[in-house]
C-alpha cells in the first residue's frame, strides 16, 4: 500500500488530494469482463442508495443531488464499457450508489482533557476479538466501581471509569461502522493478526478518526438468477474515499470518479492510495436511467 505521509509520519495532511481505494469483485466476473482486447460491453441502470451525513455542516455535500453524482461517474464508467441502458428491462447490471461523510467519535475524556491509566481510549477497529476483550474488561470495571464507592473520592473516580468505558464502546462501534463504509474491515482484521502497529495500519486507523468523504458503488448482475429467499450478491463493489478537511465534496467527487476507472470490476490486494490523474479526453454518454431508491 502507498501510504500518504506528513508530520508525524503516516498521518494524512489537511486538504489531502489523494484518493483511497478498496475494490472487490467476483473472480469469474473479472475474467469475463476483461479477458478480451477490450472490456466486455455491459449496460446498467443506477439506483440511489443511502446518504450518510457527517457531524459538520457541509453545504457542498448537502446540496449535491444523486443525479449529479451519477452523471459525474457515467463518463468514467463508460471508459470501461459500462453504458447506460436504453431499456431498464434489458440492463445487464444494477449499480447502487451510496455516499456521504464518515462521523468520527470524540470521547468525553478527550473533551474534558481527562486521562486514565486503567483504560485505553484509542480508536479500535471493531473486529470481533476486540469486542470480546472489551466485554471481558466490562466485568473488571464494574467490580472496581463497587469497591471504589467505599471511599470519599470513589464516586468521582467511578464516574470517570464508567464514562471511559461507555466512550470506548461507542467509539468502537463508530470505528467499526466507518471501517465498513470505507472498506477497511478486511485490512484491519489482517493487521490485527500481526505483531505491533505498522505505518499502513496507523494510517487506516487515523482515517477512522477524521471525517472523510466516501462513495460506494455496488454492481448487481440482473441476469443472474437468485435463489428464493436469498439476497442478490454484488458482482463487484468499489469503495472510494478522501479526507474532507480542507476539501469540498464537489472537488472530491471529481477526483474519486477519475480514480474509479482503473478499479471498477476488479479486486485490489490491499487498500490503495492513489493520486488522481488529470481528466483527459471526452466520452459521450446517453441519458441515465435512475430506477429509484434502495430501501
């Protein structure tokens, strides 16, 4: 993975122009799509997914319509032979678009400048093992609260310990949600199995502590039969994100769309950080068919 560094090392700078990408695709789909001299032509319709608003007031994304987002991505999808379907009933793919801003969590202890030597308030990735350890720690904290109530200052210390525990659980859940939206879950799980913290892992965890713009594209094969009672599985998913501090969503959207062209329908081995190239050439795209909003 190409880490974007400033001071301190592995921390993303303000107004970062890099785009972080995580792509997954069904291997058989990728083989069929890109086995020839040029990608296989496919038609698609688009559907509005979910919009996630961040904690900050941000008119640049609040005023952005879904249709505009779809139109920005259409030329780049066209470069890989994904073209809007003239007839929705004959479309090959349904592409669902989710977008928004992640919401980092600041703990009560950080807001009140308090520290505690007994519990760790750092952001965790929300993987299962961490939750198990946290659940076990809950019993130890509860026992400590009962003992501390016996002395004069025990209630204040008990409140701090309880606040920290509540913060930890809340932060863990927020980090887990952000990791899913950014596509970091698999990478963080792999990092957790190693010894120590690498620069790449630190960079991903830092992303979970700041607001980041993101786009998620999920493509579904409309010709593939789905067994009764089962949900249709995406044949490819693309996660794109970049830092919102110092940026606006319009500029970030263009950079993310330009980056998407090299990753749609493919799988990245790990989280990749890339510098978007200048937009070149011109692709004529017909009118998009938006068939509704995902529930």
